[in-house]
């Protein structure tokens, strides 16, 4: 992402919060698409990179998922300004 400093965990968290189709949850083997800010789910002792967002793709229309991610990235970027 242009203009995003490495390690910006707050931006990564906002992207997940702005998704409409992706559900914010850890993968439990279901068929729905999920997004998680791994560090948040694991807590303060997490070894995951703080700016990492993990996706689990389900059965939704791929074009809808791409559109959802694009709008979430755009919204989060506007909030960073």
C-alpha cells in the first residue's frame, strides 16, 4: 500500500473493521470468509507481525470479496490522513 509505513498495526486493524462481507474472526473451518488481525486475537504475547491481516476465503463470490477488501482499504486509508 502506498504511503503505509511498515508496522502500522492500527491501519491493519482498521481494514478488518471496515470490511462488510468478511467476518472478523479466527478460522474455525466454516464456509464464510473471515478476516483477522492475528496479533489482536492472540494477545500481547503474539509472535505474529503486528501489521498482518489474515484472510480465510469462503464460498462468497470472489468479485464481491475483492470489492469488499478494496472499499475497506480505501476507507482505512482515508482515516489515516
